[in-house]
C-alpha cells in the first residue's frame, strides 16, 4: 500500500522546483546586468529569501500531517513509539506546576493504558483503531521555522536534539559549498526516500550519511542552527522593511536552498526510522 509520505515526497519536490526556477532566472540575469535588469535581479533574490522560509515552514506542518497519517494507517495504537503516544495523550490533560510532575506522569500512564484497552477492543481488520491528530505535535509558535521549533517537533516524535544528529554527519558537506556535489547528494537522498517509502513496510538504509547523535555542550550551536538564524534574519529584514537592498546574491541563495532541502530530508529520514518498523537493506 502506498504511503502518504511517499506521495508527499513528490509534492515536496514541486516546492523545491519553484525556488530552483527563480535562482536559475536570477543567475541568468546576473550575466548581463544593467540598471533595469539589476532591479529585477534584486527583486527576485529578495523574493527567494522570503520563499525559502515560507517553504520550510510549510514543510514542518505538511510532513507532520503526513507522518501522523501513516502512523494511523499502518501502526496500532499500542505499538506506536512511546514518546509519540505520550505527546498525544498529554494533549488531553492540563499541564500542572512542576511540583505535581509525578502526578501528571501517572495520569499520562493511566490515560495511555485506557487508550490501549479501547484500541484492543476495536476491529483492526475494518480499519477501526484510535487515530492520532497532528495538532498536538506542532509547536504553538509555528509561524517561523526557528531552530527551537524544529527541535521541539522532532522531540515529539522521539528524536532528542535533531541538530546533534546533523552535527558531524555526511550532510555537513553542504557547508563546503560545492554546489554540484551537494546537488548529487540531494538527488540521491530524494531517490532513496521515494523508493524506500513507496510501500509499507518501509525499506531503508541511510548508514552512509552517519546520522548518529553527537555529543554537544549545553550552549553549543551547530552549523545548522547558525544557518537557520542567518536565513530567518535575512527574511525578517526584508519582510519588515528594514532594508531595501539585496542581502544575498543568487550563489548564496543556491547554498541556502541546498541547506534547507537537506534539513528537510534529514528530518524525514530520522523521523521515519524512529516511528516505523523498518526492513533494513
């Protein structure tokens, strides 16, 4: 059975194509700039800076929905990742003060057990089982895809500190700014994601990307977090009229595009692995 995630991967590539088209047009204009074409070039680059953030924000919302749809489609409630169950069940409770944390944890355990008992009495063959909603997994302040928003959402799906997994991974090649090599990596991961999620159970192996959790100090910021700060700061200054100048040229924006795509694909790889029983090739 085809997964929702697989269908979404095709839609996601269409989002990426919009940005690529604008970057290609800006690059073409850059070879013959005059007073008129320079204005158009600047406008295109400024638009790209805004769209990159918009598409990343859209990815966070859309992939969360598709991930939940596939969890509902393929996994009985009792077999769902424990952290996912906790996040969902806790949405039915009011979070108490810290001093009542022990009682709160007990309430979550009891309510989870009730959900599991209800699910056990439903007819799975008829597709009857408890189905999660995606809203409890999104950040309350989900307007901007800040590092803490990505951190929070990935944690809800069982990945503690997404940036610790990206640190020292093979995906960090993006910070070497070799556009051709990075494009090849992006195409490889996209194909792997598409092929591995076409039917359930998923078949995937991404060991070659070294997405293993690295040690981090308390105040440490990875290259990925610094990049997100730069991306959002660029967008903020344009949207709020702080500057009318072009803050990033097409070459810089191409690298920005590649980094945002790799963040998206890494989140997909890690969250799919964490939340589904995989056949590893």
